[in-house]
C-alpha cells in the first residue's frame, strides 16, 4: 500500500501514465543497484511484476512481487559470485531495454544500465 493507504500500482501503470517519469526512473535505478548489490536473482521481471509504493515525500519504493530466484534448482550462479553479478547485470539491462521498448514515454537512454 502507498503511504496514504491506497493500493500501490504497478510500474507498468506509471510508465504508461508518463507524468511522474523522473521519480519512477530514479526508483528503477535504485532498484537495479539494490538487486546487484544484494545479488538477487530473477528470471521473469516485467513492469507488471514490480509494485510502486508511493512514499509521503512523493518518491517511490519499488518491490518485485514475482519472478524472483533462479530459473533452475541449482546452477553455477550459486557458486561463482562473479558469474552471478554478470548474469544479474545482463538480465537487468535486458529488463530496462524491454521497459523502454514497451512504454512509449520512455526512450532507450533514460534509465542507466548496470
């Protein structure tokens, strides 16, 4: 829920709406940095799987609600940290490219890649 108690909306909603892009882009970049820093694996993240919680100061806190974890039970990503980080970067950059492609108000260079 947002800070005012209303249900949070998805990232896709705000990307389509387009009028709060600077705050949303900042939150997406923060989420990407956090995913990499914490080593969070994901396999099916899209704008419908990320909820945007609006805070009292007007900024957003993003939460991935689906598509987390490795796609397989065991992989080298669990053993080799450098490979894990490289995979997270590649997947995240693919996700933000998809955001730019699927949501017209965003252009390709607006969200910084990892």
